[in-house]
């Protein structure tokens, strides 16, 4: 049986009571995190235009665009909300799968849950957790052990169409055959490339929005009797054959399905930039704080990393050390390192059009060099080793094998609350404190919620 069929059945079979407590708690953190980064991303370039276009086009008032409160067709609301949430590159991530699950599952579930009505907190958690498991497994199973960045796909977008279709289909109570078709219709739309990162353009932050829009439309079409491929993932012209030359692990893809949940291994980001930069930022901040390193006394910095990390986040060095725009800075471990040395912290204000013109940070970034070390070619979130050489000859060294927020060092709910407040205060349209406090309380007890629309109401003011 094709894996797409097994995923469809899994969505229907897994109940809230089947979820391990860790998965429930991690999912609630992801929900609060999504709300924060979405509100924080309100008004950001790219996301702003998507929202404005959705409002201009109008249509049936099925679901809410967060913050502004305008209601539009569900697929358009989900697209606007996902684009807002991904614009800061601060949304959750499954490190090993190289995937942003929440920006696919949560805006889909919010929009379709509002459209259908009556989606309880328990069912919301269930569908987000099972959806996060699906998209993460798809990433983990792809070319295991290989550097997937070299193949050029943006995997959150690419895998997001099928995952969003399944999430939407489950909330809409599609039959198993309709669910399989929804995934197939999602597959027919699957796309998403990494050239946007190389060129430093806004479509990087819009990809998940395209995916959820297509996924919801896929489920709606399947509900109306449109059929999609029944062997979307493993067929002779299915996803793994067409997109990945049949290089995948079926055991990783569907092994222990319904019993092992990868959604429990999703990380909450502490810094608003590509997750691959975080080991470098953690290492730098650790050295800066331990040794009180003054930026003007740094002579040179060298960073060793794996080919995946360096290829995406350090090369070409002239672009990564002198970003052309804020997208470049979000995907530069060089910029993250220099910012950490100069500012002693890395925050939302570190990745703006104003920030990338900071002469002191640019001067430190110009002192950074990088080198490939094959032992760091681990795939997923790769380790780094760095040395900071001072003008007096002192050398500070640090190996960082993981990063803050990883499953090994998970963020607490309280840390998620702190991040949430930081995001909504950064927003072009800050959320009233009363709404924020109610949202935090409601998410903390999300399984007790009767209807997810009660939460959505608080995201509008």
C-alpha cells in the first residue's frame, strides 16, 4: 500500500488519547509560537502584499486573516497567515527533517477549523500533531544521510501541499478515499525551490502560504468528487521517484506510524533566522559572555562547518558578510556571528534593512572566514567549530554540536511565552496585552477548548 494511503488512514485512526503527553505539550508550544511569529510578521514585506491582495480579492467570509480580522475564503486566509508566520524566519523547525511543520499545519487547521466550525481543542491538537508527524517523516525519509540542500528544493513548501491537504481533509471529515485523493491533488501542485534563498528574494517567505492555499483547495476539490493520484508518494511516477530519484527510506517514512510521533521532536527557535545559523550564534554568544569579548579587539574569526551549512549559510562569503538585503542576513551564519559579537544578543531587530547597514557589525563580519570540515557533514542541523583570535593573540575556541531549543535542549512553555511577547511587541500592529494574556492561558489549556474559533477571536483586535 502506498505511503500516502497509510498517512490518510493514520489521520483518521489516531485520536487525541493516542498522543503521548510530550507530543501534546510540544504541540501547544508550537501553537503559541505560531501565533506570536504570525503577529510579529504582520506588515513584513511580501506577507503584507499577500494580505492586501487577499483583502482586495475578497470573496466568501470563511476564515480570518489574523490581526486585521478581515474574513476571506479559507484558502486565502491560510495563505496570508502562513506568509506572515514565515516572514521572520522565526517559526518552528524539525532540524533533522530540514522542515518547518507548524507553518503548514497550524494555519491550515485554523482556517479550515473556522470554516467548518466545531473543531475542539483536542481535535486541533490531534490534527496538528499528526500533520507535523507526516511532513517531518517525509523530510527525514528523503535521501537519508545526504546533503539535501544541493538538490535545490525548499522542502517545507514542497511537502506542504500534501500535508496541508491531509490536515484540511481530516478536519472536513473526508472519507478515506477522498483523503487519498486530496493528498494526490496536493501532490499534483507540489513545488518549491531554494533559488529564492540564493537570490535573497521575498518568495522564500511566501512558499508555505502557496502550499497551504493549494492544500486546502485540494481537500475542497476532493470533497466535491475530484480524484487525485492514489499512489502519490511511492508510485512509478510518485513523489519519491519524480523528485528524488527513488532515494528514500520507507522504514523512516512509515515505520511505527501512529505510534512514533516526530511532532514531538520539533524545535522552537530562539533566534529569528535560519536554524542552521543557530549553532554558530550559540557558540559565539557563549564565548562572548564567558570572556567578555570586545568587538574592537577581535582580529579574526574562523568557522568550520559541514558542506550543507556552509553552502546555504556561508557562501558566497562576500554576500553573507555584506548582506544585499534582510533575507540574505536571515540566511547568513556570518551575519549572525558578527551580530552576536557586537550586540551581545541576536533579536528581531538584528535582521532589518537598517540592521544590515550597521558599520560595526559589517566590520566584524569582514574578519570572518570559513572552512569545510567533512566530519560535520551530518545532515540536518550540522555542528560547527569556531575560533576567535584577539589582537593580543588570545584564541577562544568553541565546538557546538546542537543548538538552544533542540529536542535535547527544548524550550520551556515559559520561554515560549517570553518569545511570544517579544514577537507581538515587534509587530507593526502590536497585540493588546489583554488579548495576549488570554491567548497564553487558552493555549496552555488548549485541550479544554470547545471550539477553536474562541482562540481565533482573540487574534483580532
